[in-house]
C-alpha cells in the first residue's frame, strides 16, 4: 500500500509539469518581434527620400495606418533569455509629395 501511495504521489508530481521546477542549463530562446533596425540604417535615411527608397533601406513597415498614409511605424521588441526586455520604435513621416519629412526615433544618433 505504501509503494502504491508513493508511486501515485511521484506520478502526480512529475506529470503536473515542470513549470515550477527550474532546471539549470535548460535552453531558453531570444524572442524578437517587429522590425530589426540598427543605427546605421537610420543614419542612411536622408530628407527628400521617396517611400520606395525608405522601404528599401528599412524594409516594410510593421504599422502603416490606413487613414494616414504619411506615417510609417517600425516597432521592435527583444526579450532575452535572462528576462531583459529591449524596446525600440521608429516613426517615419512623409509630406504630401510622399517624400521623407521627419524621423522620430529612440535610437541615438551617431556622429558623422
């Protein structure tokens, strides 16, 4: 009876999942969401670039507002295996001629 009870307890313990048990060395992955941009890509953008040129440099925007075609958003989020979260956001504004007017970014500018 004791063996049956012990085996039932162990079976329920191990079949309940490992979410509460922290095994060392278990592989955890990086989670990247959004557009992966770097400062060099942002520095490449110049005023009066067309939408096609901006899209060639930065890629397709993740958010392109249906009602406001003059604004493109490039958000990015990275979660490391250690739990450190990094968020970046770049917003591109175009004028009436569909050329680059303004860049709003939380990336830091490099000295040229």
